[in-house]
DNA sequence: GGACACCTTGACGCCGTCTTGACGCGGAAA
DNA sequence: TTTCCGCGTCAAGACGGCGTCAAGGTGTCC
């Protein structure tokens, strides 16, 4: 048995990577310039977008304006209590909040966490650890997103819902076999781009199938018959002779 | 026989009265009896349901059987590396994981967090702090659980009340076995979406049951017999051959 | 101890899907 | 113009998944 039938992308995580990873935006709130600086440098180096605020009022303002994906918040701010900042944010957003603080006291932590913080790191902190906690916070918040991101791709004649694994055409659902769906998925996840024959074969049929181009011809024909308005004159599944295929919306 | 038959204790632990606060279930994993004891006492006092496991294998087994709302995991287990336990859980569930560890080393924390842990607490820890972090984890996870969203789903022939754990059909309640209910629940919580065979098997039977598709066939048949108007021609529990099943309202 | 409900497991027939080969067409190279 | 290769199309057969049924095993409640 060369290939397995059930080639689902191991469940969950699957559909993230199709479209390039977006930049995550971090809001850093601290009144100590050297800490802000260190964080900004480290975060930018890891391809985060970073905004900074040095007091609570600015933090709330920037958060409202920029909608960060995660907030790193020092509790010792000059103008207002850190817990107040947390409450101010929680009034309207669930953005993950990672608290930084020099206080080790247990009830400080409890107060901050119960006010709505997601994590609490005491200074001095290891940059590696903070970054790992930040990744955890972002990862946790992400799953709400991917469903909406690129879940639906539309053309004039049909609609592909990647999350629900559904294809809609003219008021009815189109039934696709696993292989048909898999092929469609690879193409649709690379809209407008040429996908080589080898890549299609290997992604759908497995690494051993780099040259069986007749498979592609058969299944491309089926996709066109089910989805194209005029299968003989395809407008969305374009053949690039000798190279591969391209999906056009 | 890795799994015990009845996970959901019939009426017991389940989310009780429609709106009221349901009991949260915590899985405590640690090989030091005194720590387990302390945690169990403190958690039970705060109205959590608590399960305990003293090694990694038991942890994975109990998690699969009991579906806790949060896992407190000691990294220093006798039988396997704690990070492996995290990976084992993350293979099929997003349940929040709070790691306990005596190790303060930064890279230990980074490894655990990147493997999928949500929080990392070093021993010795303050019980207040741990409980606050636990509350934060539960609070964060709650909104994602569509428990409240669509607590009742209707079709032409039957009604599913997710909160009350009841299925109504033609003026009478339909009696479902625990496994039948669990399967129905997973499908109904993803209306219109294709749920892969592997996901169904792992969510209902546990992470080790990714390939026993005959279970699915048997239980899907039972669900259809009890709920479909014409079980031979299902309108709500749709088979997507080779891929999975889909619930349509 | 017995009755019962539930879960597991195997067997079997049907049907859809995948594979495979053959054929015609058209464009590019010779 | 001829030749050749790649592509689209079609059809037939093999294969495996799915629905169905029934028996065996296990735990629970009375």
C-alpha cells in the first residue's frame, strides 16, 4: 500500500500555513526605557510589530488605536495602578496580557491574574522565557482566527469553504471525493500561483508520485467538470503546459 | 482495555443547570503524593472536580477518559518526560496545561511552553498563585467553548439541547448511550463542517483510537437509527466517504 | 447471582472511488 | 509537411470503505 487513503492534515493545526504567516503586533508597556528598548529589539528581531507606551493612559490609548495581538504590561507605572490598566483593557478586549513586575508577592500576582491578566512574570526575567510565554499566549489566542482568515475562496461560479470542507455552486453543495478535494485544496491555497505537477502529485498522492502526470489529467478533468461553467474552456483551473496548473479566482 | 467504559458519569459532573456555573474538572498529574494531596484538597474546597494521575501514561489515559477543563502537570514524572506528556495531549486537545516544575532553568520553561503548555510555575509555589493561574486558564478557555453559544440545535426531526444533555424528537426524549451522546455532541458543535474520522475517534474514544473507523460506522448507524427520519437516507448525518462526517441542520 | 445495558469485534455484500490503459487532438519541433 | 509529445477524454476493472447485522464480553444495578 503505497499511499494511505486518509490523508487529512493530522487534524487541527492544518490550515494555518497556507497563506503566509501574518505579523503579530505586540504592545509593550513599561516606564523603564532600557527594558522597553531591550524588548523592542528582541521582538522586532523575531518579526513582531512592536508599539510601546510608557504609562497607563498611553497604553490604553495605543491599545485602542492599534489593536495589538498581545500586551506586555509592567505593573509599576507612574500614572496609574497596573491592575487598573488590566481592567481598562478587559472592558473591551480579550487580548492576551502578560504582566511584568518586580513584585514577587503572591497577592500581587493573584490580583493581577484575577483582574484579567493571562500571565505574570517577575523581574528580572529571562528574555527567552518571556518570548516563550508570549508565543504561548499568541498561539492560544490564534485558534479563534484561522477559521475566518482564508476559509472562504470565491469565484464567479463556485465557492470553496476550506474550514468546513465544502464547495458550493449555484445554490447546491458539490460532492467531491477525497482526492478531488485534496487537489482542489492545494490549488486554492495558492491562488494565482503556478503549482508544479511534481508538487501537486507529491502533496496529494505522496512523495513517491512525482511523475504520474496522468493522474493529474484525470482528476483535473473531474474538477473542471464539477466546477467550471464550461469544462472544455476552463477559466479557473488553468493548464500551464509542461509545468503545472494554476488556480485563478 | 485501556479505557474505562463510562467517562461522563451520567448526570453527575456534567454541566448542570442551564446557565448556572458548571463544575470545572481538573486533572492533577504529579508523582509526589503530598503535592497531589494538597492540590486535591485545595481544589475540591473550591468546588472543582479533581482527578489525579501519578505518571505520564495514567495522565494521558485519564485525560482521554475524563476530558478535564484544565491540566496541572508536574514535569518530573517517573515514566516519561513531561514534555512528551504535553505533546501527547496536544495531539488531540487544546485543554489548558499548567506545568509545575522544580527546574528553574530557562530552557526547560521554553521547551515546555513551546511544546504546548499554557503556563509554567516553579516549585515551591504558592497555592494562591497557582489557583489564580488556574482561574486565568479556565477563564481564557471558556469563551472558546461554544457551550453557551448554541446550547440548543434544531432540525426538522429532532432537537439537541447541549446544555441539558437532552435530545427531543416528536414529543418524546430520545435515550442515548454515553458514547452516542459524545459523538453527537462533537458533530453538532461543528454544524455544517466536516469533522474528520480521526478527530471524531480521538475526541470520543481517546487519542489512541485514531484509526478504528469501524467504531464510527457502528455508532453513526445507531445515531441515524435513533434520530433520522429515514436512517437509510440520512439528511443530517452526512457521510463524506474517506474523509469524515458532517452534521447538517 | 442474574438481568440488563452498553461496548467491542468480526463477517459480509454493496457501492463508490481509484487506478490503469487506450485513443484523439493540437501545438511545437524537425 | 511530418513527427512527436503533452494534454484531455473515456471506460473498464480492482480495490477498499461503508452500512448492516449479530455474537461475545464486561460492567452495573437489583
